[in-house]
C-alpha cells in the first residue's frame, strides 16, 4: 500500500502511516525556536530539539539566544501584572 510508505515532517513532528495504527509511529518531536529580527525580517532560529523517548539535542549549529531588548543577557526578574 502506497500510504503505508508515506512519511513526512509535520507541524507537530514526524508523520508516518501504518496498518492498524491510530497513534504516532515514531513518537513526539518538538523544536524550540528563538525569534530574532534582522534586516530581512524575522528569523526563527532552532535552539533545542526533543524527540521521544527522552532525547534532547542542541542543533548542529549552536545558535545564540537573543532576549527581549535585543540583548544576549537572560532576564533576571520575572514579569509582573499591574
């Protein structure tokens, strides 16, 4: 069956079809991205990835996280509602 041979990376992770399967065959996949501005617009830069089971990894090209205010220093406080 051609559908059983189909697989692709969807928004929420790898998608693969299988006979008598109603759940993901290859588990969950998440990518944490940092939104950074540039002269060309916004860039979505991967900073951490997770795939089942318990497999965290930093992308091959280690990317710097840019924090609000265009700084490389992580915030030390916390947001407060007024």
